[in-house]
């Protein structure tokens, strides 16, 4: 009986020893995962909303776990203080000007604090440092944003559907281009005309280039005009003379214009002789009577001269005069014949 009791005590002792060993191993394993037994410092950061962040959640830097959340404390209205334990071996890589932001471990995983940024010129973090933070969009805000994006995508899809229907129906320029052969032919003709215009422009550019090249060839008129000072001075003198001729012509035309104005004034003036003849009926009538009287007097004078020719006192004179005129006419005729 005594040996059986000792055996039971040994078995119980063994089980107790194994249980203690398993307990110690579990504590050490969990402690190593939470970094509970390593050297660390505590830093802080303040957030408006931690979105369910809890004590014991992880702290990450550049995708590497560098610590855990020590404490989450509500210190005021929409103000939360988060204390973080940072492992000592990670301190040289985290700078004082680094920032902290809330994130998730995966798409729907636990909340974590992610440390990022910082410049190499800044010193490393120390005990009690406070990191600035960026605001993290909440799940509701992200869902609202996704909903707006879905609405915008739906509107874009509807517009694209309408556009594609119009293209198939041949509406608009692009639709006509795809379905209307006439419009397509017109577009082809336009392209052909543009190609011809481009070719003409190229030829024009070539001609201009050749012309400008000839300006450098000596002996050409264009080169002489550009380089020969004698030709240029003669051309300038010719232009000056032409300008003088133009000025004189302008002066002559001005004088003619003045004379025409004066003539028009004289013709329109009833007191002037020309104006009197044109506008005064009495003067015109008197002038007409004077001409009629002169015509009558001339006719009467012819009759008197004819009567004088037949007068016996002067008949001999006129016969002698007629004979002399006849002889002079024959001498002239004989002279003409001799020539």
C-alpha cells in the first residue's frame, strides 16, 4: 500500500511539473510576441478618433512591427491619447519628425498605429516624445466615398451608353463618319484638299528660299538693291523726283480744282457776265436782238456794196480790180504748172 501511495505522489508531481513548465512556456511565448520582456521606451500621439484601437494592438514602422499599444486614454472631447511602447532596437530608425496614423492589419483586421516618414537629419525618438499624426478616414466616410464613386461611375456608364447609341444611330459628326458614306467622302475630299494645300505651301516655301538665296548672288537686281549703295542712291533720287512730280501734279490739280470752283461760282453769279448770260433772261433776249440786228445790217451792207459795183462812177474801178485778180490768178496757175 505504501508503494502505491508513493507512485501516485510521483505521478502527481510529474503532472504538476509538466503543468508549470507549460504555463511558463506559454507566458514566455506570449510575452515574446507582445515584447513584454524587452527593453522599450514610451512615446505618445493624440488622435480625434481611434476607431476601436485597443491596448495591446501592434505598432508598425515600414512594414515591421516595432512595438505595441500601451494605453488608450480619453482626455477630452474628441481627444484621445495613445501611449506606445517602442522596442529599443528600433529607436535608431524612427525620427522625431516622423508621423503616426491609424491603419488596419489587412482590409478588415485589427486597428494598428503606423509610424512613417521622418528625415535622416532629425534625431531619433526618445522617452516621452510626441508624434504628430494624420487623420484617418473612418469606415463610414470611406463607404460614403465609395457610394459617390459608384454614382459617378453609373452616370459615366449611362453617358457612355447614350454616346454609343448615338454613334450606332449615326448621330453627330463621329456617327455620320461611321455610318454616312457621303460625309466620309466629303471628309476624304477635305483631306485631299489639305494635302494639296500643304504641297503648295511647300512649293511656296521652296520658292521663297530660292529667292532669298538669289539675294546673295552678285549681279542680280535684288542683290544690287540690297548691297549697291550707288543703285540705291539713284533709286532714292528717282523716288524723290517722282515725289516732286506727284507734289506738282497735286498742286496743278488743286489749281484746276480752284479754277473750276471759281468758274462754277462765276456761272452761278448773276452779276458776272457769264452768269448773266446763263441766268438773266433779259440780257439773253437783248443779246439775241443784237445778233439779229447785226445779221440784218450785214445783209443790207452786202446789198449796198452790190449796188455800188453797178454805179457808173465806180464801175471802172471794180472792172479793173477784177481784171487784176484774174491776171494774178493765172500767173499763180502758170507758176504752179512750171513747178
